[in-house]
C-alpha cells in the first residue's frame, strides 16, 4: 500500500543535501514534489559549509542525505522516509 502525504496532513521539517548529478537525489526530490512535501535543498557540491554540516550529521559524504524533523536518512530509502513523515506532527485543523 503506497503512502500519500500532503502538506495539509503533516508538518514535517525536511532538508535534503544533494548534488546536481545525483540520480537518487532527483528521485527523492520528485517524491517530495509528487506528495506536496515542502523541503529545503542544499547543493553540497557548491556549499562547503552545508557539506560539512551534512558530514557531521550523517558521518558520510555520499548524497542524498535527508533530514526529517532532525532524523537522518542516508540515500533515498523511501520506506524510511515514509515512516519519518508519518511520525511528523499532524497539522491542527480548525473545527
């Protein structure tokens, strides 16, 4: 069963550390776009400070590194990403 999320359902803080030539980075960004998940992207091939930040958080230099509400996923592990998105607090809707 596929999980579908939208920004109306969850309030996840998503960051993705990428490079322009990374196929898995493109897959992850496409997944977020298809599911209306807002994210911040950092191109670590151009931003040394973010590259160091990524390394300190993940312990590796490979991309993508995805951070969801402070939890790290290395590579595009769709199952893990979906689990972390499901843990995100739900947006409270007016009654």
